[in-house]
């Protein structure tokens, strides 16, 4: 499938990242069976896209040792699966897995790049180019996306010049990515900043879609999501219950809360096709498997407003 | 002072409502000494405006029995004090207290009006008119503001027609109010709805300022605040730590979190003049006085972004 078939320009696509980003730092890992159940139930609630795990050595990241099984579960559920790729070997494993999208990561700053992956930004872009070459040579041609981490502020160097992000974005599009993802990895952004960055970046990719990956570290995650939606961004990452912290921001909450993001989209007139009550019910799996992890979110706690009607899907 | 001296059209004014709205439902009430300390320390952090309490019978609302002392503390701290008025007697007590602003409330729906104050909407508007008459006859001429509760959705009737809110707003301006406050009492709103309502209402008052009072019940409070700021609203209510629930929305969190709202304003380029670190430190008083009350907020937990610089105040 082409990128515009998977991510149509006229439809908001939400991506559940709890099964990867959400599990990056948790103390207890859900069983493979529980993960598959989580994916299947959330897919049944209407979620179209899932991060399935990370293609990393299982001895270092045991929580992702079962990534192949989750990739397969996404195929069975008929949803779009994404797998994280941090190096050449990961790209090769990812291609072999049959996952529908390889998600690469590049830091917006050299300092963070060295600290995170002991590699320059240019070397990280080379990994992306390698993934794109593998894609082009593969029979099934998965999408290749790239996330620019810390693009809205860096926990190691502070404010990030927009020109740095634009330069990296241009090189990533040249390397052949299908989707660009701007990440506020540590929750530094505000809505005016998100709007400005989206306006600056969105025309670089000759129609290739833009995604945002927002964290709610300082309470502005949903305000930033609204700003991105207002600027025409159609792909947004979030996790059920806001599961997931950040290794670069101690004490920080993680991703924006999926349930609240769905409510935001519906209230703004962007149909998601997601059944909010069914989505909230999937939190039970997380509570059971990871009882020590705090789950966030106002919608799940308070329920739908009286008379609330989701935006109808077109067609 | 005139309304435009107190609420200049070119400056964001945040109002701490924790000492009234925040205390509406708490299990333990802070001592008068602690309230005065809270107000004084938050004023010293730069907060320009405080709800001081409610002019209601002390036997029914013991948490507001000391409202006169808090009004006096606001005067001593040189900040703008607001007192809640729900009936004629409250308006008279409020005028005598010397509080700088009488805040009246009108429900957006007849059903909620009857349930909340056993009075029609028209009778509530008559209370507002009475407060305005008392103001005009008084030597010190406090401001009179009116909040339209449930204006963005009603927990008893569901969606509220914009035309109902417009009609009530017109009658309130005719009654002589100085400030109109639109309240999303139960957290039903989304940012597009807030924008639309502000655009519809803001020209009714012939330059008299508009305020918004938002709750974070379903996670969209800060997104709604950003929408209001984008539409030129300069007066926003919030409470330290998001203190306060809602009698009409069981299990609901309360007001939007002041610390996160200040961060939002500063990130959007609206100077608040508030020292965020000093503001966060005031949470200690709430923790000590009300240990059972959950305090919310990302900024207080995570701290300022590296290199974060507040927007400079003009002049």
C-alpha cells in the first residue's frame, strides 16, 4: 500500500504507541498474550495503527523480545503495525519481520544524539537511508518513517533552533522517508511553537505526511495536539492511559493520553472511528498486567459528556 | 478603578480561584491563617487576582465563614479580590465587605438553574441587576461580573445552544455587568467550541472584557485555554494544583491547573508576570492543610524546561 493509502490526507489517524514507547520504562512487562489481547481489543475499538515493539537485542530489551508476535498480531487484526529501528541490524530484522512501517529516530541535537545512541546526527540519517534502501529492495515495501526526537526542545541543550530541525527534515526526505514525525520528547513545547514548526516543515516533503509525537510532561500535550490538528497534521501518537515515561526526563509523565486525544479530535470535528467506551475498557488489561504503573486521563475517569455524539466518519 | 484599569485589554490576567471554587468540595478546610498565607505567598509570586470566598451563610458553608478576612488580606497584598454572590443578601454582604469584584452566577439552562439555586434564569439575572444597582449606589464601586455556568454544555441537559448563551449574555450586559465569564463547569468543551463561543460573544459587551472559567474534567482544559487565548481572551480562571471538584460531575477533577496555565501563557508569548518556581512552592501549603486532596499538574512535577525564559512583561 502507498503512504497515502495508509495515511490519507483527509483523515486523522491515531497511533497507539503504548506497546513500544509505553513499555520503554515500565517496571513489569505485560505477557505476550496480554499484549496481543491489548492490541486486538484496541483494534476492535477502532484504533487503526499500533507501534508493535522495537527491533533491538532481546537480552538488553526483554520487553520487546516478542516483537515478531506483536507484528503478526497487528497483521491478523488488520491494523497498521510500526516497529522501532535504531540501527542497521534493527532495520534488517524489521524488514524480515514483515512489519508495515519501520520507524527510525534521529535526534535534533548532536549532544542528545551522542548520549542516546552514541552516534552523530549524520550517522543516524545514514541508518534511515539504509532502511529506505532495504525498503526499496524488499518485495513488500514497508513504509519508512523518521522521528526527529527533541525537535521542540532538548533536555540536554535547551531550545532547539527551528533551522536545525528544518535541515534534518530536508535530509530525511532526501534519504527517502515516507513520513516525518516531529517529537516533543520531553514535553517542552507550547501550541504556538507546534503551529510554527508544522507550518515551517509541512511543505518540505512534497506531500509526504507529517506526524507529531507529543508528551504531556508539563500539561500542554493536548493543547499542542489541538495546535497540530489545526495546522492539518493528521497523524498523532498517543498511548492508552498515557502509559510511558521518558529516560531523559525523570519524574515525567509519558505520551499524551489516547482516550483524551480521541475526545479532543471528535470535539474538533475530526472523526477517528474509535469507540471511546470500548477504548477505555482496554485500560483493564494495563491495570492487571502493570498494577504499579499510574494511568492518566480525564475521559476514562469522567466518561462522555451527556449527549456527546462523535463526529461521523465520511462516506 | 475602572474595569479596563483592573483588566487591561492588552495583558493576560490569571485569577486564582482555589480559595473559593477550589474549596467548594474539599474534605478538610484550611485554617484562615493558612488561607491568608496562601494568598500572600501567591500574590508575592506575581498572581494579580484571587477569588476570596463566597458570601453565603456561614452555617451552611463554614469554609467561607472567614471571607471578610480573606478580602482584607487581598487588599493588604495589593491584589484584586473577587467574592462569589449567589443571592441578594450575598450581594449586600459583598458590597459591605469592600471586595473589589462581586462575581454573580447564572446557569445557561433552566434545568440546572433550578437544581443549583432553585431559581429561574431570569431571577438569577435579577440578582445580577440588584448587584449592579448596589454597585452604582456604593462609594467604592466594585466591579460586578457574571459567570454563565454550564455555558459550554450542561451535565443535566447536554449540549447547550449557542443562542441561549448569547441571549443570557446580552441580558447580563444590559443588567450592567462589567465582566462576562463563560464557564465550562463540567469540562464538556473542546477548543473549536471555545473559539466559536468567544467569537460569538466577544463583541456583545461594547468592549467590556470576557473571561473563561475552564475545568479539566476530560483532559482538554489547557487546550481550551489556548483556544481562548488565541481568540483574545485575557482573563482566565485556574487553581493551584487544580484544586477543586464539581458537585455536578462526580469523580471529576476541578479547575485547570494554574501552574500549567502560566506555563502555557508564557510559551504562547503572553507575559503573566508570575514566577513559576515561587508559584509551585505555594503548593506546600495545600499539601499541609489538605493532605487528602490530590494536587495535579505537570509543571510542578517536572519543573521548567532547560533554558526556559518567560515572556518579558511590556514596559
